């Protein structure tokens, strides 16, 4: 089991190193793609620093920020003034990823809705998913779910089955490389999609299901954690280690007034992978500090995540 974290490295952020520099729409309208290009270069340079930090500290799993290219749905990467430099930087970052045997992923935001009944929303989602895949292409990452692009189905729009079918139909409009990398995740609300629900999508277009422990706790679909975990991880192709998402409940462990869906800063229980080899993306607010804390608390006896704690 390898552990990873998402987007922000708190140690490096304190030094001004981050990959999610962005701007409000008004700034983008005023400064245009020239400024977007400038921010993208800075973000990619800092991605390289995070990759190096992760290697030095034994972290093999990392989720990249979808804000690396601010307002990217508003332009094509090739239109950016720094496009050639960006390609070179991403190629260099990808070389380090391969050298250090790291696994990188994306998780586009909640407004990337492939199953929306609104054509404009779907068109934007398709472009954004394709662009995430294009970044992975420039990094030289595998064209399969090892370099996953993780999304949710979206709302139910009054008909869960019809919405899932719309997801399947719109999936076929994605670029081939984006299709090869896409995975879908179970949701945290009882009105939304359980692992059992998502089997409808898997059985029709073959994409794997990312199991989220916290979401399952809030939306079980009358399945045990073990059964849902094993069903979801069974959907991954042979030869690709499944990725799962883990977080503890902030309400249960840190703040009784917090919403049930809120993620805790740290992990408070040993992660049960039910005998399966998986990569665990820890969606904890303390980011890399949470997996350092977990390794010290639980994994001294089984530290496949190889955290060296050199910080």
C-alpha cells in the first residue's frame, strides 16, 4: 500500500511553492492568456519542486492541481505564448516522475459534469477532461488508469439510470487518451451514486470505479464497506493497481459541529485494504503531514509507502 496526498504540500507552500496559482474571471478578462501562460509556467516549475520533495520523502502518489493552467477551458494550450517552454517543462517533470517511480493523477472539480442534461455543460466538461489528459500526455504519463482522471457522475436529474446512460454516451465523445484514463467515484449523499450504482457505467464502458471510504460511510447502498471495496477494486484492469480515496470524518474525530461530509485533518484509524494491493489517496486537510502522521502511527510495521520523513 502506497499513500499520497492532493495538490498542496504544506511544507513547500510555506516557502511560496505551489501549483494552484489562479485568478478571478475579471483578471483573466483584463490580462488574458499572456498572464494565464505566465502563471502556468510558475505552477509547472513548482510541480517539479513538489515531485522532487515527494521523492526525497518517499511519497510515490500525488494528485496534481486542476488549477495548474488558470481558466484553461477558455483557450487551447497551443495558443499560450509560453507553449514551447511549457511543453519542455512538463516533459522534464515527466522524466522525473518516471525516474522516481511516482504515480500522478487528476481530479477535475465538481462542475466537470459529463452527464449533465445541458449540452453547454457537457461540451465544457469534455474539453476540460481532454485538457487534463493533454497535460498528462505532455508529461509522458501512461495512457491508462495508472495516470487516472477521476470524476463523479454528477447529479441524478430525476432519473439516475438515464443520467448514467448519458454519462456513457458522452464518454464516447472524449479523446481516446482521455477515455483510457477516466475513472468514476462513488458519492457521499444517499440520493447520489453508490458503488453498486456505478457498476451500470462500468459494465457498459469498462471504466474502473474509485472506492472512497468516507463517501461509502455516508452512502452505503446497503453494502458493507468490505463488499463495496472489493467490488470497486475488482473493476480495475489487471496490471494496474487500483487507487482508493481515504479520509476520516472531521465530525467524528475533530469537531462535532462539522458537517458529516467534512474531511478531518488527519487519519484516525488504520486503513483496511481487505488483503488487496492498492494505492491510497489521502484526502486529508493536513495534506502530506497527514500521511507522515499516519506512517508514524500505523505503518512502522507495514510501511509500503516508504515515507522517509526528511522534512
